[in-house]
C-alpha cells in the first residue's frame, strides 16, 4: 500500500470485503499508516511459472473517489 496523502509505504495482507461496497479498511499495523479520506494505491503481486508467464497480462484498475471501478487497462 502506498499512501499518496502522507507518503507512507507498507506491505501487508488483504482480506476480502463485501463486493461492490467500495470500502477499503486498514486493520492492524496498516491502520497506523492511513486515515479516513486518504488516497491510497494498492499494488499486488503474484508468482507465475514460466508457462504462465507466456500469456500473463498484468492489469491496472482505476477507481473513482468512491472506489468503484471506472476502467481496467492492460499493463504492457
């Protein structure tokens, strides 16, 4: 997580929430690095094997101020 409001950067885990709610809730230690109203960027990673790498296409998801998806673009 990168907090664009205060410059904080942390690595943490994600728990699923209610689909479509637009809620991003910081728990535990992550809660010390963000407050309600902050603009945060969530970056994810995954491991792929050589075979998957041939067809894997990373995505960038853009949201509005209520965290509803506005567009999804392939990152090449």
